[in-house]
């Protein structure tokens, strides 16, 4: 239940908490990502930080679901973290963070490579807001002189299909077949076409993927 609720938040592109993603590595909770402008980001938490205590409770050996329960909580309440940053040091960092509403961006990086006129966009998931985030980034890159584009989907596990198809529409002429679904039962076969001419249909594109690019990323 808790994992599903978190997935729903990620798909919506917003949630409540302090803005970190943690996983247990060798029995120690480790921060793997920090959301920009979140309470955790403002407090200086970094990817790679090890969380040893949450609200005074040792979290050694704690699984991800239990850890997320401790970190999350009602809005405008405080969570205390004791963090170890340098594995070769005995010093610890104590932080008190105010839980807040957190925007979870899916387009996490965009820029134009200097002197190359090549834009770069990183999409870490496909949420309900990805198509609007991507369009905003593309318009900004175009103003900066973008002539070609690299879309980085490495590590993107997928997400919301509707937003994925809307994102694809930016790069194709009207009535282009974007996706064909072959269902187990033929009545459920579905084909999706672009509904308009994309503003960036003539842009040369390279897409980066890796073994973790799945589902919507494959589309």
C-alpha cells in the first residue's frame, strides 16, 4: 500500500515530505537523490549521505518502506535526521527538517552544449506533468539556439502513458503512428496517432537509454 501511494505521488509529480529518495545499502539507509528546492536540498543533504537515526531511532537494517514511513509525516511537522557523510570520519550531522509539499520534477536537467548548438534534456520519469515540463524546456533551448537535441532516458523506469504520448507528439507530424498495442484479446488492440504537427518535428534527435530504461522509456 505504501509503495503504491508513493508511486501515485511520483506519477502526479508532487508529494509531501522532505524531498529525498533512500535505499538500504549494506544495511545502511543511503540517500540516492535529492529533489531540487526541497527541504532536504535547502538543508544541504547530498546523494551518498548515510542516515543513521530518524527521530532518535536507529535505522540500521531498516527496509525502504519502514524508512519512508519514518521520514514522511503530516505537513509542517519536523523530522530529525542524524547523517554520516564522510565514511572515514567519526563526525555526524544533525538536521531538523520541516516536512512540506514537494514538487517532483521529471525533467531534471536541460541546457545547450556551448558552441555546439546541441540541446540536452534529461527525463528521469514520466509523470502527469512531463509533457508540459518538456515543452517548457524545449522552448527555452530553442531560444538559446538549439539545432539538435539529446534526450537522456538512462535510468528512467517509465510512468504515465498519456504524458509519454503527448511528449512524443512534439517531434512528429500529424497522424504519425506513435504506438501500437497488441493485446491478448484482439478487442483490446489499440493504436495511438499524433493529433497535431509537432513544433519540433524537424529537429534532429539522439535518445540515450540503458538497461534501466523501461516501459514508457522504451516507447
